[in-house]
C-alpha cells in the first residue's frame, strides 16, 4: 500500500511538473538567463578585446570551486592582457593555499581593515567585476553594496538557485555541477581554449572535482567528465590535485572528525536524518580553522538509509548550518524557509541568530513537517 500511495503521489507531482512547471521553466525562464550571455557574448568578447581593469569576487568563506574558478578566470584574463585582482570577502581555507595565484588574493580579515579598504578601491576603479559562484550580493556580506554601487560592468557566473538580478551579463546554469566548468565553457565560447595552461587548468579542475564530491554526487554527468577530460589534457593532474585537497589534513582536523563521529553524530531513523552540532568551546578545543568543518556533514549521508544530514556549529556571531540530502529532498527549500539560506537542491547552507540549543530545537520542531517527504524520498 505504501508503495502504491507513494507512486500515485509522485505521479501527480510529476504530472504537474511535466505539464506546467517544467515547460514554463525550460521554455521561458531558463533560456532567458542562458541567452543573456549568448546574446551578449559578442559584446563581452569586444569588451575583453582591449586591456581592462578587472575585479573578481567570490562568496564568503570560499570553497575550492569559488577560489578555483576565480583564480582560473584570473589566470586566463591576465594572459589576455588585463589587470586582474581577486577579492574574497573572508579568509579561505589553508588547504586551498597551494592554488596557483592564491598568494595574490585580497582576502578580507577580522584582524585588519586594510584589505577591505583595498578591496573597495579595486571595485571602485574596475571596468569589469566578475561575480563567481554566488547568486546574490548578500553572499559577499559588506562588499555587496560596494559591488552594487560600483560603476563597473558586472558579470555573474554561477550555478546556485534563484539568482539576484544585478549583473549586465549572466552565465547561470543550475544544471552545471560547478562554476569552474562554466568558466571553461566561457573560455571555449570566447575561442580561447589555447590560453588554458597548467595552472589555470589545475585551479578549474579543483573546483569541478570538489563540487561533484570527487565525481560522486548526482550532479556528475557526462558534461562534467567532458570538462574534466579537457582540463586533464590541458595539464591538470587528477591524483595530485585530489591529494592536495583531500589528503592534507592537519592532525587536529582528523581528531575533530573522529570526535564528531564518535561523540556528536545523532541519527533519527524515523526521519532518516542525521545531525551533528559543535559548540564554540568544542571549536576552540580542536583549534578549528576555516575549512576544517567542511565535509563533516557528508559523513551523515554515508549512513545507509539516511537521506538528510545536518551540521550546526557556533561561530560566535551566528550559528552556521550545512545541509546535505539525497535524491528529490530539497534542502534548498528547507534552508530558505527556516534558516535564511539556500544553495543547491542537495547541498545548502543556512544560519541562525539563536543559540545553538535553540537552533537545534527549532530544527527538531520543524522536522515532522518533512517526515513524509523524507520517508518516501528516493
Ligand atoms: Mn560552486
């Protein structure tokens, strides 16, 4: 009976999606966004035909796709003769510091106002600002308004859901697993594949590899492998890059993982859900640095049957939440509705101004609303 009921429900949903939403989305919204760039590719190409002052900015606490796509694009634009500056609204994880060009990034810091002053100057005198791997200006915190007000032409290249309308040029594709591959496709569309050298290919491959979870997530398709093949043939070394990203843990980070898995991981089989929380004191105890908590949330999903995994940790100023899910269960919807966040269907982020305990309580209180979806999820 369960099985039959579930099928009827799913069929009904699929019918509505197939007959109304999907055609609308595919015929009107999606091509609109995609064609914006295609239509303007010639003018973007003309714009890049003469040396320009270019700023590239990516999201707060950049991951490998954010930093890799930014440094890959920067490397390419420098070879085209442009003056390029990469800005990040916060520091980036140590395990990304090896990326070619990372040492040139202007990274905002809590310790000094100087990078923010420099970043503001960069944006104010830029001819072009590329916004990579984020879909709304809120994701770059205090720099959002600086970018919005800057007179430069703005280019948004991204794959997150529901982009904000602030850029003149948009290359946006939620079906793309990574922003890095959109950069590869852009360079190809501009006829410049020959300019992708080993450092550029390496940065872009790192973004593609991590945003597909090492080519394992369900966003991995033939298209991703095609780009991976292209980047590999242009000099990216898959095993070397995988080692630099995944196998350069500090002992502290590994101990933190062990602690979380043995002491902090809670499974709720009736909701097919796993969650973990980390207090400020625990973050201090393990000397947690930027990026150290990355990937922890995925362990929850590695448990057989679990469809939803959540990690909450107390950053002091707010509670950060990572959401991961499998299949049709949208953590983007959950994060948007309750935790001021969003991202992708199966990977989203959120935050809360309440205490860690209250945030967890809130999550446990809303969980029953999603019970049926989680039980029937596949
Ligand atoms: Mn990304």
